[in-house]
C-alpha cells in the first residue's frame, strides 16, 4: 500500500489545527480546507460544498465510475469542545508524544478523515479500481446529525459505506440509539427562612429522578443484544436554584436512554414509559408539577455481522495485521441515517477507542493505528470495487 505515514500525519495536523467545536458548530474552516485540498488532488475529484446551516458546510467529493459500484467513505468534521487549561498543550496544535498524535479530534475523528482522503487517492490513482469512491465530510454529528441527515435527504447513494468512528480497529456492525429527555419541575419560590411558604422544586426533582432511576435496572434486565451492552437510562445533567437563601421554583434535568436495535421502531413507546414513570408524583401530599420534553431520538441501527461489507473490511483489517472482528458500538453515530434512511450497508472502522480516547483531555491516537486505518480503507476500496 502506498499511503505515506508523514503525509498522513501532516494532513491530520492540518485538520486538527482548524478548530471545529460543536457546540457552537464552527466546522467551516475544516470543511473549506478539505474542499480546497480535494479540488487540488491529482485524482480529479468532483467536489461539492453546500451549507447545511449558515456557515456549516458539508463537503462531498466523487471520483471514478459509478457503473462499477460505489463505496462511500464518510466522517464528521465537528469535534466536542476542549478546555485548554485542562490540557498539557494547545488542543489545536497536533503534537507527537510516545508514538501517539495528541490533539482535539485526533481520535474522533480527524485522523480517520485524513486516512480516508489518502486511501481514496491511493486506490484511485493507478486506475485499478473499476467503481466510484465518494468522500462525504459532514457537520453536526456530535449534536444532532444535521449534516448526515442533509446528505441523505439530498439523495446520497452507494453500495457500501464506512464511517471512521474510533473503533479500536474493529469493524462495528451494530450501534445503540438514544432517546434523550429534558425533565422540568416547577415549584414556588420563597425565602429559605420560611421554606414552608414555597414549593421546593429540588425536592420534587429528587422524587422524579428516583422514579427515572428505578427504570434503569428494569431495562437492563429485559433488553439484550449479542454485540451490545443492555439498554441503560442515565441522568446526565441537572440545573436549578436561584441563590443560597431562596427556595428554588424550577429545576431541569437531562435523562439519556441508550436503546438497542429492534426496540426503537417508534419513539412513542419510550415517551410513554417516561411519562408513566413520572405520573402521580407528590411531596408531602402535594402533586409535583413535572413535565418531560424529548430532545433527541437517534435510532439504533445494525447490519448482519456476516454481511459481505463487514466480512470484507474484517479481512482487509486482518491482512493489515489488525486483530479485527465484527463488534458492537455502545453509542449513536451517523450510521443510523445511512442504514435506516438511505438503505446503505454501513460499518464503523477507525483508529482509537470511543471509551478511552474520544472526547478526553489530551485526546490522542496511535500513529501506527492511523497508518493501519488508511491501509484498511484502501484495501477495502480495492476489494469492494474489484
């Protein structure tokens, strides 16, 4: 394989150095760089750049003959925010340390984006590939998937797709979904010297969260999947209180329900379960004023573990000395749109670990794994479009 390590590291550095935090969603600099880089490619990509939201562009590049089949290499350009004071160096200046690349997005997923560009160029350059390669770099994966949703709505078509999530060089064929809710408890403010004249929203929220948390062991016990952990319900945020001497009149919390494939055909079932859990809450005989609002519903998705795409990428990985297997991914990704809306068989494959590397302080990825990823992408393109 002809993917060069130094060129791969240099391109990763260019991408990391263009901060693209979401929120707020400032992917434009990295998208513009990718569009310019692909237009200058010797391969002769047909490059399209369009805005999903103001100043938030997707970039799509095509090369080859679609009559021979199409492989889509997709990834997201946004990263989660970094707090520079917590890092040992500038999060947006890629540095090498003990065989690893350190920087925000190194694992999730700018090294994988660089690997896709160079792998596609290498596979297409010698004319040995009969089909078409599409590179799609989208916005907003870290928040609500607006970029991939727009790509699907515009009619993206492919025979196979690979997304560069950090899978530790495994081939992920199944992923969890998420149903996320905002709970709001409303009370009545009063001076804390006379709490009996108010209705403490924190007390009400405590009762509400007790009910929600009682659901977690039940869904864990009654849900299962051969490649994924059971469903979970987790309280992830809470906000309330006006001051140290005021009975709070409003408290807000976020509830995150991770779901399994085959269980989430309709969001209504999850809504009803949450609403039922909150029904009839009271504090000292007074009904708690609590409401729930669904913020996100990202469907779980999967393809069979023995699907030809999965088998091909596993074989390509093993031939590149990666100890790969078909596994599950206990998070939600943009693959849901490609599998469930566009009907494109999709796997996840990339360097780094979603548990240990992505979204962390001093986020990093092994250089060797980035090189292996590029080689696997190139090998998969050649095999799928042979």
